[in-house]
C-alpha cells in the first residue's frame, strides 16, 4: 500500500520552527509592543461599543424620541410625517433615515414638503444633564416650499431661537413656488452651510468648484443677525446658470417672459436701517430666447446682452447694454392719497437696429425681421391717481436711416420724430420712401388712459384718443401692394381653416382686448392724398387719389376715389357690438388691368381694361364667421380680353382663329352662403356672340351657354373639374 508524499518534510519543519524561535527571540520587544497595541485597540473598541450601548439605552431613549419628533412636526407645523429608521452612533449622533414631511396634514395627495435620505444630529455633550445638539446634517434633501410664508417664517425663527451652532445641507435640491409660479428649481445639488458665531449666523453655499470652465456653478456667502433684522447681507456669484432653474427670478431680472437663457453674474443683498432691502448686481444673458413684448408673433432668439440692476424699496433701476444698444429702465414708487403710484422712466439708444433685428425671429416663417436704422429717445410715464386720466406721459423719440425690406413691403431712408408734451399731446412726423416713392405722414393726437377693474380684481388701462392724421404720397403703384395682399390672404385662409378644424367658438368682439383697450373710445380722422396713381408698373397715370379714414363711436369708414376716373372704394363697419357688421364696395370704370382676371376651362383671361361694380356684406368677429355669412354680388365687364392656353377650342374642334381677336366678356354674379350664380353672361367679338348663365354649388362651375362660335351656332353644357379643366357637351 502506497501513501501520498507529505507536503513538507520533518527536517524542513524543524528548520522552520528553529528560525521562527530565533526571530521571536531577536524581535521580542517589538512583538510585545504589537501585542499590547492590539490589546489596547480591542479594549478601545469594546469600550466604545459599551459606551455607545450605554448612551443608546440609558441617555437617549430612541423609541421616545421617535414619537417626540413625529408629534413635534405634527403639532408645530401641522404636517404629516413619515420616519424610517431611527438610530444612534457616537460618531454621527442621532440618525434619522428616510424622513418625509407632507405638504398637507396627511399623505393622501402624495405632495411632499421635505424628503431626506438621512439626517444626523451631533450631540455636544453626552454627560450634560440635558444633552444639547450643536450640529445638524441633512444628506440629499429635497425641499419644496409652495406658497407657505408662515412655514418659512417659523423655520427662520426656530433656527434663530435655538442654540444649534451649525446646520449643513449636503447635495440639496430646492423648489420654491409662489402663486403657482416657480421661483427656483435647483436640479443640481447644492451644499449650504449655516454657522453661528456670536450673535450672527453666517451662511455659505456652492454647488462645486467655481473655477472649472464651462461648468454651471453658483457660490455665495452672507450673514444675518439674531437680534437685529436690519443686520443682513448676502453676496452671490453664478456662471452658466440655466434660467429654467430660476424662471420667476430670471423673468423679474429681464422684465419679460423668458423662455430660456444662460446667466452669469453677481449680486449683493443687504438690509437697510429702515428694514428695507437693497439688491444690486450685474448679469450677462447668453443664448436668450423670449417673446418680443410688443409683437407676440416674434421671438428674440440667441441674444446676448448685459444688465446692471438696483432694487430698493421705492426704486428699481435696470440698464441693458450691448455694443449697439442701451436701454435704461427706472421705476419709482410714490405714496399717493390712496395707494402707491408709479413713475416709469425709459431711455434707449440703438445705434444699429440691424445688429439686433437678426435676433428678432418671426415664429411662423423662422425669418429675422428685415429692419435697419437708428432709434433713440426717452419716455416718462407717471401715474396720477385720477381714474379717468391715469397716465401722464412725456417723451421724445427720433429715428434715422430707417429701412424695412421684405418680399412684400419696402420702406427706406425713413426719418421720424415723436413728441409727447403736456396733456399727453402727441405729434408724429414721418418721411421716407415707400416702394421707392416719397411718402410723408403727420399725426397729432391727445391720448388719455383711464383705469378699469377686471372681474378678477386686476386692472387694465383702456386708451381714449382724439387723433388727426394726414398721409401724402407722390406716387402710388397699386401692383406694389399685391404681395402684401397675398400674404394677408394666405394668413386669413389659414385662420379660417384652423377655426373649422378645431371648432374654435366665436368670441364677442366687444370683449376682445383690441376693442376694450383701444377701439372703444377711439376718435380717428385722417386724410390720404396721392399725386399720381398707377394701376401697375408701366401703366398710365389715372391722376390723383384722395381718401379718408374715420373711426368714432364704434363706427369705421374708409373711402378712396379717383376724381379723374370716377373709380372708388368704400369700407364700413359698426364694431361696437358682439358681431360687427362689415361692408365693402368697389367701383372701377375703364380701369387698366395688367394681369389675368380669371381662369376659365384652363384659359387665362387677360383683359386690357375692366368695368367692375362690387358689393360685399357680412357680420362676425373673425374671418371665419365673416366668410361663412358673406353675401356679395358684382357686375364685371372684361374689355379687350386676350386668352392664353386655348385648350377649349381644340376640344370643340374649332380653329384658334376664333379667339385671335380680343373679346369683351360681361356677367353678373351673386353669392349666397356656399353657392354662386352667374347670370347675363355675354361674350362678344367679331367671331363670337355667346350668352348664358352659370352656377357653382360644389366648388366647380357649371355653365350653360348658347350662340355663335365662329361659324357654328349651337348650345353647350360645360362643367369644370378640380383642376379648372372642362368637359363639354
């Protein structure tokens, strides 16, 4: 029988033991010291554990403390509390884990005021008669303060009255909400440190090392006094801070609704001897996006500028600057007989509008505003306290080298001056070139703003005005305005389509802001004078054009006429009602026409002149209602008409010579709701003599005509399809 060989021989074992005994003899002092050290460490650990057990069981009754904490929060704050593990260690003190406090008296709404992973209470002395807490640490707290000023005041008073030396919030996230608006929403964790020294409480806060480039950082420090409320001061610095985490503060700094921006700057907050606050600082806005205050269809996008601000009890100062832009905004508060009245002062200087207009984007098209020039001025707006004359305005505004150029509108070499003097008397003088033709506009007005209260208790300020104006143009070419008309037409059709698809209800006109704020007490009288009127480029002049625009007592009228031609246009409306009525009439006599008038069976009819008598009536407060309830009729005569695309002649197997000579076409058309009826159709030329009628009930016309076509006398039924092509029988 064979046995396995041993791992070590007897001789090797003896040699190893001999060397170990020899080494033990040589290093006996060191081994003794190490052994004693281990004994001491073990004794310390045992003592620590025994001491901790003693404190836990004899000095700090955890079960009683659990009930005490819960009852205190319930009674003092009126909030529900959920407490996880309650423990104790000598190193950290009293430990609360998974602490949650509700916004309400219970957790039924799942709305939290505070959620903390861990809270530690460091005890100053374990042998005092009553153990005192000298430091509290909150780890990863999430605090949500929602319009609860009493709670905030109670917490501050408690901290001041207690003798806690330090409170530290580690990796804190805070959401502060006032009146359903988010003031602060810290998405990145902050470290906040409160430390008591003497009668002052010093505060410091940061979210990381400030010097790291391109990082979002905030840091600050300050103090508040336990005994003197006016002894209060804080300093704050921030860089690359997203406005989304402090939306209401960003909006207040800018003075407008801010969608997004990146902010860098500094500020100080001190309290004066009278108890009022003084806040001042500087901030830089980068990649700023906000809705333009004056025109809601435009947004400012990608703008970069600086702001200096100063906020006091009775004064607010803001100064916005870029390389080509300066805006100073000041608000003073004055004590009136019944309430606080405001005085606003605005000063601005724009050296190059073009450098700013690149950032002003049309929301619909995505294109920047094509405007350039210089504008400077100042405006003072004072609240008087008189209900019917609430604002007193004074100011001067001047513009130079102004231009606006787009595919639909052209204005250049513009200059204007606005002056507002005593009794809000306003004068405006404007001159320039409109579509490369000289234009001048003068206006004088007396403006009065009253103050009225809305149903929700807030105020609005309707404008009452008495205005006289005069517009003078050297030349006017009507075809220059066609692109602008096409844009308006497209926008109108899109609005009609949207109202149809979304079933948007009609809004009473006299409840709209446009009416309540501007039109209700508007009195406007203006004249229009054009020295030479041209239907289109290259046409002969039809002589002067005269017109007027009147608006008063809820009635509006616009009239223009060509005295030498007897052509005229009139627009009228009574709008001081829930559904304003609207009328439009146009009479043209021997009016030159330089483009296609209509498409008929694929043919474009191009008259040399037209006779036109048009009448339109409807009522409604939006384009959809106006179009749905529209009733219009007209007589038209197309004189010396030529045709392009003679497809219909080939379908009739006739010679194109039939339409070689210009012809005259006339008819009457009546429109009721969705139907059109054309009657008394007469088409004449040396080779044509056609009469008939037509109707349209489904979007395409059906024609029934008879007469002489070349050498053929017959009758025809013609039906249009969706592509304006015709089938003929």
